[in-house]
C-alpha cells in the first residue's frame, strides 16, 4: 500500500512539474522581461474571475466565469469574464472595460465612471466550492442510497468509502468530545469534515482553486461554528463566561472580559489555523517549482522534483489532519457549551 502511494505521489509530482512550465508565465514578467516568480505564486493561490488551466504557446486555456454586478443606477447585470479580456495579452484593465465595467489587475470590479457596484460574481473559489459541495452530496447520497436499498449489508462503492469516516467522526470525535447530546451535532461535524477534507485534497490538484486557503471560506466556517456553539450554550456555559464560579469578586471583572474575548478567539484560531496551513503548503510547492525556471538548471530541477514529491506527501497528510483538527476543536467547543455541571451542596 505504501509503495503504491509513493508511486502515485511521484506520478502526481511529475505531472505537476510538466504542467508548470505552461502556467509559469501566467504570473507576469519583471521589468527585465523575465517571468516573475512571486506573481506566478500569487496568481495560483488567489481568487480570480476566471479559471486558468494552462497555456498552449501564447494561448491561455481558461474557463470563463459569470460576472454578476449590481448598482443602484444600473440594476443587476450579467457578463462573462471573457468579455473583459484582451485575448492576445490576457490582461484585465480599464482598456478592456465592457459596458463601463472592468476587472483590474487585482481581480476587483470597478466602473469606468467611478461609480460603486456590488460584486456577486461566480469566482474560481466559488466555482470550486460548488464542485466540492456537489462531490460531497454525491458521495453521501450514493452511500445513503446503498443503505436504503441493501440495508445493513456490507457496504460497496461510495458507501465503503463514506462509512468508516462517518463512524470515526461519530464515535471518536462527536461522542467523546460532546458527550450524551452528541447525536444532534453529528450531521454538522460530518459536513465540516467532508467539506474541508475534499476541498483540501482537490486544492492539491494542478489548476485547482485554493478554496480552503481562502480566508473568506475559513472565516465563514469559523462563524458557523461560533453561532452553533453559542446558540446551544446552556446556563452553566454562560454562567462560566459572565459569573465564573470560584473567582474572587475583585478579579471577576477581569476574568469576565477574558472569558468574553475567549468566545471570539476560539473560532478565530480555527479560521487562521486552516487558512495558514493550506496556503503555506501551496506556496512552498509553487516556490520549489518556480526555482526550476529561475535557475534554469537540471540539477535544481531534479532537486525540486524530489522536494515537491516529498511535500506532496506531507500535504496529503496535512489535508486530512486539518480537516480532523477543525472538526475536533469544533466538537470540543460544542461539548463545553452543552455540558451539564452538577454542583453538590455541602452543609
């Protein structure tokens, strides 16, 4: 099994490196006319109004995505990102404005006349999120269909893949971290784990979007956890926050402030941990790939290939660990909010 895993990872890395020269130029050029490695890296980790796959010569193979804008004086408008492109230079900008709307070099929408607009576009990360959701739904619904049809028979197909994960999240994360009331929270925890895990894994594919390395995505997940935890908090939970038992009255105002801030620092830590771990991994992989084209050396190419292979192995592990950690800490926060504390009175 380990041998097959290593071979697959090596093939994946070779494919990644073969794919890299075609997209390296997408990051732009320096003033000296050389490809910009920083631009190359940032181009592939940031969000975009189009989905760029690779280049064939000077032709950019991309998937145009919907650009949806709203302005009080213009109403709701729909375009495609290809409407804003100069197909020869593949640059967005005011010179390629469409109907008075343009996309700048930082992938922000603007109006030539300086007016304000709201951006509801389907960007690369949004498209990736829809893809991840569709895959999660397919896996879970296929597994559910199997059990409806065959009952408790040995799982096959998607069910054989989903069942061990469901049992692990239910028994090892939810029940142990939350306690007797764990069942009502299992669907949320399973959704979290599958969404983050599959998003992490797909994000390692060449040309994929950096979904879980987007701070907007991780902050949304953290906010959902924050809401779920505090809505389900019982009286003991809130008493611990605003009237911490056993604390001297003189220290109570300080402790209350600390506990109240803690309500927000916990989800903030979830948000930052996932964002940093995934983004850092992508940057390291892309940086090693960029070294090949910076030094233009076969020796550097061989070393970079080996490093990318090794880092890919690590990133596959990190993708799973980060999904586990986010789900585990969410379960622990929920457990702390719903736990019943029995106080014995001593006379």
